[in-house]
C-alpha cells in the first residue's frame, strides 16, 4: 500500500508533483483539494464537482424537480424579527399525512395559524383560534353542507330557494292587547302575534255603542306596518242579532281604529244592543 503524503495549504500546485500526495491549494478565502496518482505520469486530480442541477439555490435561482423535507419548514418575518409561521407533515389515519400549520411568536412561544390571502387588490386574513376559523373577507362556495349550528345574522331575504322549516321561523306567540275607549274582549278574545315578518290580528271586541273613528288598541313596536292599512270586519248586535260590515284601519304608529260610521252600512237593519266586532287581518311588519 502506498504511503500517502499530505501537503498543507500551498499557494499553487508544485512542479513536479509528488506521487500519492494530497495538496491543499489556497483558493480565494479557502482552499481546493487535489490528489495525485502513484504510477506513470503524476497528475493532480480535484474532487468531482456537484452538478448544478442537484444544488438547492439559496440565494436566488430556479429549483427544478421535486423537493422533500422530513423536518419542520418555517418562514420568519425577518432577520431581526423571529416570529414565524411553520408547517410539518404528520401521520394521519395510519395511511395518510396531514400538513400542520402553526407558528411561533417572537418570544418563541407556539402561536396559532395566521395567514393572509391576496385577492388581487387586498389581503384577506385567515386566522384559526379557539376551534374557529375566521375569514377577514367574504366566503363564496357552490354549496355549503353541515348542520349550520352556530350560524347567526343570516338574512332570510337572501334565500333564493329551498324550504325553511316552520320550527326555524320566529313566533312571538299570542299577545293580549290593551283595549281603550270602553272596548272589551268578545267571545273570541282579541290577540295579536308575529310569525316571521308577518303580524296577525284576530278575535273579537265588544262595545255598547257604534264607534265613530275610535281607537280600539295600539300595536307595540315590532308589530306595526310600514304603511297604513285598511280592512273590513263584521259586527253584529246582541239586541237583534243583525250583522253588518265595518271598516277599520291600522296606521304606522300601530293605532287600530274602528272607522265605521252611521250610513256606511250596506243596507239591512242596523244592529242594536251591545255590538261585537270581529277582526281578522295580517300585514308585513316594518
């Protein structure tokens, strides 16, 4: 076996070269290694260069082909700001993997997923925290699936198709109005309620004499129309059981008035005795 001779850093390869020798030749701030053969013409050989297409460009350039890492990959804010977002693949359901996105604060504490997606003119923040993913912009999809639990502030007027179950429509239940001007409840007590965006009023009130544009009751805020309403009802007298129509109105302030007056009835015998008025109407609320 040949004895290998080593020549520490020299300025240049000597002439002649020694066989079976290593030469460390200064090159720039470092050195280049050469090895010589031991028989025949003595020649200095340098190490084989790494092909450029196998190098990972660290200061610009194009990386071609696939690249894989088994380590965490992170993106720091800057050399002076250590906060970062990072990602690593982990086993999922034995045969699959899932890419885990998370971050570190500038103090080194684990932080949540914080991304910003550029839409062409502005960034949309996407943040995961407390089991909730928050989008800083609008979310559009061809279809949404799931229970819908936790959704709020949905405008039903934007629903273009489908059927909303009755159980999902708000219903205040029957409410009892406060009657004024000597009106009292009839055999079918007068009630009002709001189901969805519609107010319903039905029932009977009684009075000893025919009202001349008298207020029966006032609907509270949330049950009032956006425009004045008029409708017809029926009245009958306890004295002779005669029935005639009567007219009533509801204004935007919720005032419900009986506006029937003598001479407005359409023929027949005028009812006498205690009068009972039947109301049954509905309208969209403001």
